[in-house]
């Protein structure tokens, strides 16, 4: 899976959970909670959805490594590597 | 109940604030509790005075009051004297801008130092302090500021621009908007420069014990949110219950994780710990597993007051994630917000070496009413027993006169009025206030059971309110926002069980002609609700129906939707006129 595909999948799941966010305007540095307004339940649902979609396992202690789009893509690419 | 009682040792009891709970209950009087505070000359009482000035006058000004850690890891310590001076500065700022006794300051921000200066400075100036949840969307904020007739607001520039600026001019009572930091948007005042030049002496306003001090907003099943009014005398209960239920004592290191926008964040995140002379650990950041474990270890936290959703998130990560941390300073763990499941009580003991002590109270009670105290054996899953000074009962409400239920019977949890932190009003809603009291009891709206040993057990809500991650959500407020969308004809909102949040919000929607149910429509409506209400209040799931179950008078039967959702008996459906399709 390319980084672009991972990015698309992540944004897709993000906007499914938080449809108030416009996927086209999300920037790589936006913080999921501080800038995009997700709460902790959203994060939980997002990680669950990503795990199912990409078939990776993300332990709770790694959640902070998904706090921006850029970091999440980097982290997931490493997992799928 | 299937779970073994956790028994306390003789040593646990000897070290507890109330070694003999039964004796303490007999000997206790609120008058005596009042004497432990200093009060103001002439019979006055002021919460900020009891929280700060009393300690500074007694020579404890140099003690650390707040050990603050910012989101990016920076730290700042504030002594009691620092806090007193900054609260005085804040009170001076309010006065300079014409905000005085009887005015109402709303706050909407995270756990930044200015929150504490503002809360204590506001009370010091005799102004009413009203916290709002910063994850609220613009709609709940606006409604609450209208009902509360806000005179002033303190918030951040980001929150102001996103959620308030567009309608600010439509709140006629609002005279002052303070913005944390050195810059402010147009028509707002930057707090930083104001604080810099304000005098750090401000004589405590002579407030009467019955003067209004706090307004906490809570949701109703129908109608608008209710502004729960508390007075300065509430501090008598904040002080005593902090000792009895949380073991707060001078010098304790205490961490309350509650959001400052809800009642726990004020009563036990600001007032009670300071009045009891503790050192509070304050972390600006939201829940983060590693960060929390590190905080417990590094700050040598002794007393920890947290919430079921957070505990369940820690449990999801498993015991291994906690390995390697030193939790040996922890002496007492407590939880509030919604009933704590027995697994979580016991999990505390396995991971932290101490069980979680669940307790029960609500915005209306202002302070903890029923608790598992340090000396009491814990029956996992029970909220414990009434604290000294509190008489609680389980009552049958069907008849004109209330009758108390037998042990083991389910009824409404009720309290005998008269404790100091009892609400004094719902703002401008006399009829709704009066409805809470009947036959010499305050009715809590919670269904519960008392067992033959006197322990209380939560059963459910007597109404349609939803408890999600510890927040009480009124279905009406959510339905109103959904109906505002052009596509929506009718909406009904219920809480469905969720293993982490307790309950999550689910909406049933009937669309107007010309609109089709689809995934896209579901997302559009959820997006609309999230924008208006914020993520904590908006539905996490929306389903479409042709019609909703309604009574003859046209009332949507949320109860029936919920029973069907849960596969429970439908109960009395004799008033059902049109059914769900």
C-alpha cells in the first residue's frame, strides 16, 4: 500500500466518523483533537475503523502517534511496511 | 451480586478520615462543619476566601496549591499566595470593566492557569461563576449564555472565533469578553496585559452565605437546559465531603481529572481541594494512557479522582501497559460520573494496589452525597452509603404521598433537603424546581435500590436523559438541532449502551418528502449535528424510519425505542397511537 493510499483510507475513515470535517481541507499537520475537534470517543472509533480497514493492530499506547494525518500515515506505513 | 466484597483492614480504617462511619453519621452536624471554616466578619461567607485567604492568613501561603503541566509538557507551580494574588488581579480586572456583585461570568476553556485565577477571582468579586464545557458546539453555548444572562465571558481566541463570534452581538447582557493571552479579536479584551497592570490586592467581597456563587448547567428531558444555582454556603459541603469521601487533607497530593466545564471540575477540581489545603496536580492535556501513568508516578499522586470512561479506556489497554510504573504513592482512588462497573473497581486493586471507590452525586446536589469511604468495605458495583449529614432513601413515587421502599426494591433515589450545597433554584424556572421536591424529599431522577446492609445500587434513569462519558445529555436539545435541518421531519434521540462511554447517543430520524435515506444523508445529518452541538453531544449513529412511535398526544415514546433497541419488554404501550415503521 502506498502512502497516498494510506492517506486516502485514513481521511475516508476520519470523515465517516466526523462528517463535519471536509476531507479536502484537512492538512497534514492538523491535530485530530485540537484542530479538527475530535473527542476521545471519536479517536477510539477512528482507530478501530483503521485497524479493521488496513488489517493492522494499534495498541492503546500508540494512539498519540496518530495525532496528525502526517504522523498517522508515517506510523501506519511502518506497520504495513 | 456475584462479586466478593472488598474488606478493609483495621489499618485502613484507622487511617481514614472517618474511621467509624456509623458513629460519624450520628455525631455530625452541618453547624459544626460550618465552624471549621473561618467565614467573613459579620456572618458573611465567600468560597474564594475559604479556598485561599484562610490558608494564607494561617501561614500556609508558601505551600504549593497547583502543580500545573501544560499540554506540551511545560510546568508551573503556584503557591496559595500566588493564587490569592492572581485571583485578586482577576477580580480587579472585572471591577475595572464594570463587572460586579450579582453579575455572571461564564468560562469556556481547558485546564490552563487562567481558569483557576478566573474562577477564584470571580467568586472573590462576588460575581457568579458559570463553567461551560469547551467541547460544546455553538448552539449549546449560546442557549446557556442566554438562559444565564451572561455578563462576561472568559475563553480562548480559538474557541471565540469558532463558536461565539458570529452571534456574540445577539446576547444583550454580555458586556465583556476576556481572551486568555496577549492578543484578542475585535471587541474582546486580552487578559494578559490586563492582569499585568491590575493590582494584586482586592478585598474579598462581603458575600452572604445565601448569595449566588455558581451556576452549573444540566440537561432536561424536555425543554431547555436548566441553570442549577448554588450559593456561597455550598463551600461547607465542599469542605466536609472532600474530607469524608476523598480523604483530602492539608498537604495531600491530589489529582482530579474532571473537565472544568462540568460540576465535578469546579466542586472537586477547584473548590474542595483548595479549601482542604491540598496540592492539586493539574494536567492541561486530555486522556492519554502513558501520560496519565507517568503523571501518577512523577507527581507522586496520593489521591486520584477520575471517571468510569477513563478507567475503562485504561482497562482496554490491559494490565501490561501499566507495568513498570511506580504507583506506590497512591492512597485513595475514587470515581464519579456514572456507575462504575464492578470489574473496574477490582481492576484498580490489581493494577494500582487500591480499589476504586465509586460515589454518587449530581449538579443539583453540588457535592458528593453517597460514597464508598476509605473505611468502608466495598461491594463492587455499589455507590456506597450516604455521607454524614445526608439522609437518602429509595421512594415509590406513584401515589400522592411518597413511601419508602423495602430493601431490595427499586425506586427513585431521594434525599432529605437541607444540606449546604443543595441547589437553591433552577434559574428562572420555578415550576421545574418545585417539581424536584415532594413530600419532604428531593427527587434525584435516578432509579436505585438499597440492599439490606444499607448500600445503594444504581439501576437507571427515571427519565430519558442520556449519560455518555459522564456527561448528561438531554435528548430534546439534540432532537431540536436535527429538526432544524431541512431534510428532517421528526427525530427521537436515545442512549444505547457502550462498553467504554457507558452510553452513546443514537438518533431515529423521519425525513421530509423529497429526501431519501442514504449513507450520504446519514453523514450529512451527523455532520450538521456535530457542527452545532459538538462531538460529545451529537449522535454517533443515525437511523431512518418512516414514522416514530407516538402517544395519542403526539409525544414520541423514546422509552419504547430504547426497549426495542435493547431487546427488553416494551412495558405499558396502552398510550401508543402510531407505531414505529
